[in-house]
C-alpha cells in the first residue's frame, strides 16, 4: 500500500510516496501468527527440515508457482498456508528468487499486489493448475550436485 505523506502545512508532496509500514507490519504479524498456529504446523514442522515442509516445497515448486507464472496470482488464488509460507521464505532472498523465477519461467513471478501475504484455509486446489505444469520445476534433493533449479534456493538452511 502506498500513501502520500503530508507536511504540517498540508503539502502532500513532502518526500513523495512512502510505504504503509504500519499496515504492512500488521499484515506480516498476522501472517506469522497464522503460520505458527496452523494445524499443518503442529509441533513447528514447517520450521524444521521435515516431510511436511518438503511436501509443501514440492507442491510450491511443481504446482503452485508454475500455475501463478502461467495464469497470474489473482487467477490461481491464494495457496494454502504451508505453501504460502514456502513462497514467503523464497521471497526473503529476493536475488535468488528473481534468478530462480527467471531461470524457470523467463520472468519474475509476483504476488497479487493487493494481497502479498494471502493464503487459504483449505487445501490448495491442484486441479486449478494448468495441465502439464506439474513437471515444469523439479525439486533437487538436499545435497545433490545436480544443476540448480527453481527450488535450489528454497531450502531450510538456504537463502541469500
């Protein structure tokens, strides 16, 4: 959300546009609380290198992100919370995220600007993804020497 700051005399051009830091902070806090309290994160499984996190990463890389790249975030809709968490973590390394998107899709895959931290309460509808996109990106096993793919920087320890 972008808003215009106003000087005491009413001049709305004071310093130009600025981010709505308070609103963004509130949205981020709500998202982090939702992740922490989510049934899919029982026992903190999304914070550790677990099967649950690996499955979320796989769905993100092979189903959700290719669908968003092909159809746009608004058309696909928000992912379920564990996949939204992986997308959030991937975007915390913006350089790696941009390179991964460029390599896999030839463009930067962006969120719905009106809801960058959106998620759904239900299951991600894999059927909503375009056919043939499931194999677009491959997960590389941890420690693999294979060439980098979309998920090479989406690791529990990774980042930039």
